[in-house]
C-alpha cells in the first residue's frame, strides 16, 4: 500500500512521523512524507493556533484532491482537541489523538474515533526513519507550564521524560548516518522532572556522539551554569539557543503566566554569551495579546533590540477556547496585524546585524539543498549560508563574504 505520513506541526510531530514511516516501511508499505498520490494518508495535526488547526482540517481536502478514493487517518493535537470535526469530513476513516500513535500501523483498516487517555509516563515506542541530513530525537513530551494562552498542556498532557539510556542509544545510532541531531520535546527544559534525571546529566551522556547536536526550544529556567558547562563538553555543539520570550514587557508576561521577568531573561542571555560568545539567541514572540497596551508593545520592541536576537518567529495572538486568556477581550485585528509587522521589521534588523557580525569569518555549514543556484545550508549558529559548488549532506568550512536579506553568502575554504 502507498502511504503518506504528513506532518502539520512541530518538531515533536516530525519525530513521531519519522517513527511511523519506519514502522510502516518495516511492514512492507511504500511510504512518503510528502503530499503525493497515496492509498492512505496519516495526518499528524497541530493545534497551537486557530490557524494551525484550520490548516490541519483543510489538509484532508488536499489529500482527497490527490486521490478521491483515499482513506485518511488523523492523529495529533488538533484531533485530540476536537475529534468530531475531523470525523465528519469526507474521506476520514479513523481519528486518534496524541496517545498510542505507534498503534496506528495496526489500525489502518479500522473506522471511528478512538481518543486514548494521555499517558502519565513517556511512551518510548518510536525509533525514527532517518530521511534527511538532520534527525530529530524526542526526549520529552507534555507540559506543566499552563501559559494562559496555550492549549498544548491540555492536548499533550503533563510533562514526562524519556530515559537518558534510551536517548543516548538513539543518538549513537543516528550519528552513524546523519550529520546533525536536534534534541526536541514539548518542554525539554523540564527534562527529568518525573524521572530523577536532569538536562545537564543527559547532555553529559552525549559527549561522545560524533555529530552536531542542536537543542530545541528552551525555557529561561533551564539556563544555569551547570547546563552551559555540560554543553561545552559536547564534541560538536551548535550554539543556538531558542529561548522562548513571547513578550518583552513584565506586565504582559505576568498575564501570560510566564514565569520570568525581562530582567531575568536578559541575565540568562548574558550568561549564555559568557560561555558561548557568538551564540545565536532565537525566540518566539506573540503580538497583540489581549492585555498588551501600545506602551507594553513599545517595551517589547526595545527589548528585542537590546537582546539582539538572531531570529524571531512573530505570531499574532490566537485565542484558544479552554484557556484562561480566551476570556479576555481581543484587540482589533488591524492592531494585531500592525504590531506583527512592526515586530517583524525590528526582528529583521536584529537578524541582519547578527549575520553582518560574521562577515569575514569562517563558519561550518551543513549543506542541504540548492537555492537560487547556490548550495545552501545552516551554520552551527543557525545562519543560513549560500556558496558555490559542493554537494548536499556534507560539512563545509566557508568564509562569509556578505550578508543580504537574512542570508550569508560565503566562499568555501580549505580545512
């Protein structure tokens, strides 16, 4: 059977999709991760915003346009949140949630809605199919933070961690065939909370892994000296810290139920740069939160500039039914849109300033694909680089010669 396993969400979803691809391949199916003609589609959905959930539902129609006779199996956060809206769509034969995703391979011919209880312990059921240069390794699932705007704790459950033995074994296996591993989870900062382990001890378990290691999104609470010292023990650490911000004004952070102040955030960034001078600090930002005044937003713009982010993912606030913030009065849509545009402009200036600081310097790039006639890939600092020549899936030392529109143009140099 031809089966597509399609990811509509985050890196955690991607890891789970890669695990499904491997299981299906072992069963003799012809598999793909792309939306191409297939007999059956497995959609791993997202619910982080209303828009993400809407796109997850729309994807059902996209599959039917490729094959009107196809069967469609839906799982993930959006179906966990609202299974009925998927079950009523033409072509959908089976709807699951976020638990027991590995069992989908045994239920491809079944029908109906089966939303299993969210687990209280980590489900260590997947070992992914490596389908690219970069591999994701899921170390944790669930979240205990309950930010006032976020639905994820309700559809993913409480934080639960994978054993360090299991993580270390998978990383060692993947390092034999890929060039970079990304440690991912819903809240990796809480790693070990329910197992007696912690993130620094896990990192030390990976010190002999002979490929690049990059971290997923972190909370401010994770940034401590013992953690940074552990990261320096890695052979090929990628000094990019995706440190979640959401707002640069303390009043808004409090209403969001974020557990830090801007002063604490800035202190943690300074600590990172003490250990990793050129570290990339990337983040997420929500614009137009219901309680965000114009003065609060101006504070956020100034804070972005002070921190000097290398990349900012800007989102307009999206109310999620069932969360505390959903009860707040929304700001006008045009205000949210305008603030997103202003934040994106500041983010571009910060990004360009960061990249320009590397002009004339050597970086290591993991080549991935061709863009506009150039070989393209990311440096350890998560700078998108383009250069002439070379092959994909290789590490190259390059010298950055100019920065333009968020991209570093470089020339290859001898090792």
